[in-house]
C-alpha cells in the first residue's frame, strides 16, 4: 500500500539523542542532558493547585468552544495589555495544542499548496517540515553571526529579487537555536515591509519572557500590524511543555477560516489546561517564572564565559530563550569530522548530551552545536568540565 511522499519529513536528530540519553540512564550512567529545550521545575504552583482543585471537584472537562474558553482568552488579552501595552480583543485569540498546533492552522489558513514562504536558516526545523508536508515551498534565507542569525529587510529584498514573490514570512524572536532577538525598530521595519508587499507574517513568540538584554525586550508583532499571525504557548516561560496549550492571535480576515479548520482538525485545545492557566497570570506565578529566568541568566553568563571549554570559536549572542548556538573550532571539526560526531563522542565518553546543528540548518549545521542551558547552573557547570576533558584528550596541546 502507498505511503505518502508529503509525509517524508526529516526526523528530528535531537529525538534520537533523547532516546540514547534514556538508554544510557537506564544503564546507570549519570547523563547531563543539554539537548532539549525544556525548562525543569514544571508549572507555577498556582497553576498546579488550580488544576488539582478542578480535578478534585470532578470538573466537567468536555469540549470547549473551538477557539477556546472565553475566560482564558480574556486573561490572555489582559496579559497583552499589561506586557506590551497593546489591546488585542479576546475574540482574536484562538487556543491551540501548543504552538505546534498553531503552525498547522496558521499555514493552512494563510497559504495554498505551491505558495512560497520565507524563513531564516538556522531555524526551528518544524517550520520547514510542516510547510513541506503541506506542499508549500520554503524560501531559504541564510543568516550568520553577522546578521545575528535573523532576517532583515535587506535580506528579504534580496530573496524577493532572487525568488520572486513569496506569500509568507516566518520569524521567531527569541529564535531557536540561537536565542537572538529583534529590537522594536527591526520588528517594526519587517512588519512594514510585509504589509507593503502583502506578505503574511507569522511571528513565533514562544520564548517571550525569557529575555536577558534590557534593550532587546520581547515585542509582539501586533504592536506593529494586526495583519500578522502571532503564535505562542505556555510551554517555555511558564515551564508547561507537556500541558500542550498554546495560542494564536488571528487577524479578523482569517478568523472564520481558522475556526473552521480548527473545528475539523482538533475540535478544541485541552480543556483542563485552558482552565488551569488562568492562574498563570497571577503575580505569584509571574514571580516564579521570573525566578527561573534569573537562573537562566546566571547560567547563560557561565556558558558565555567558558566557550573554550565547549570548543566553540564563534557564537551568537543569545538575547533570550535558553540556548547557545556556536560553531566548533577548526581543529575540533578536523578531528571529529562533524558536529554530529563530536556530539556522539561527548555523549559516549562524557555522558553529556548536546545537539548537533543539522536539525536547524541542513547545510552548515554540521559545523555547529546547540546547547540548552535550561538544565540549571550546577549541571551546566559540571557539563562544561566534562566536555573540556573530552576536548583536551582529543586535541594535541598547542
Ligand atoms: C521556536 C519554537 N517554536 C515552537 C515550539 C513548539 O512548542 P510547543 O508546541 O510546546 O508550544 C518550539 C519547541 O521547542 C520552539 O522551539
């Protein structure tokens, strides 16, 4: 029987590493996992308390309205007013199964098969993989440290000249794998360019709140244009990856289409999570999330001060999220052959799991590694020493 061509998306290399970590741990090894983008510590305590109370009350967790519970959408609208000073009507919020669920809806609602959508490389691999499965063409915008790994109006103009019209642009600030962010001016310029060229901007804002540089605060694209689609979730800042709750901000023009698609694809987002996250906006929950961000900031400083211990010679300045994306030194690449082989050796001999850059950049990623410092200061400090030992053993002293 037939297997679809469109389903032949590349698997995440990182998931193979995750399996290997589980295998090594089961065999009794103390593995430090710096490979996945998952903050430890779980949801804010008020969210957990509300969830247990709701479950204890035998609450009715039937389907919600497709776009989500009114109270949750109103809480999000208030959050946007407080955080960004932008008034987004509750009707424009659509609750989704993580931001991952929002991508399918956004791409299906905004684009037709065969349309072109631009995105920066390196980037979160699901964008290109989902676009590919839906029959859309990816317009690749290569970026490097000189562009701080982010697209700019200049790069969009170049892509437009080279590939002709494209219908969409996907951006992420902070970005995964690099953590770099746009300034307000840069985001405004990109937004205006998209409006002028009638290009639908999809802004992935999932790492908002995890920010380290005062003049690179997270800005939502809705501060600049209400024709963009915002995608975000409770996974990262609130540490709620497995709750599978995200949201979109949908322009008026697309609301009926998104609602019809969502009612066919998912019926609704998880009801218990929609009810419990109302507590995520309480001051105590925000304070808990902020304490985690302070720990990320301390760990980020540690990593940036010890790039040599990771064999990294060129790295992006992570303004937010909890990643470091860096290029391995030439001697290391020569010795190991690729970032993939380096990560393999580090996992096998030092029990530290890093991610090779191939998932994020199929062309140049084999020279880069991504480290997630969400594991916490002490574990990351230990990992740095372990990786350093592997490097010293592998390279002759110069
Ligand atoms: C940039 C980016 N967007 C979206 C997601 C998906 O997250 P979720 O579906 O948990 O909201 C991730 C997960 O790591 C991510 O890094």
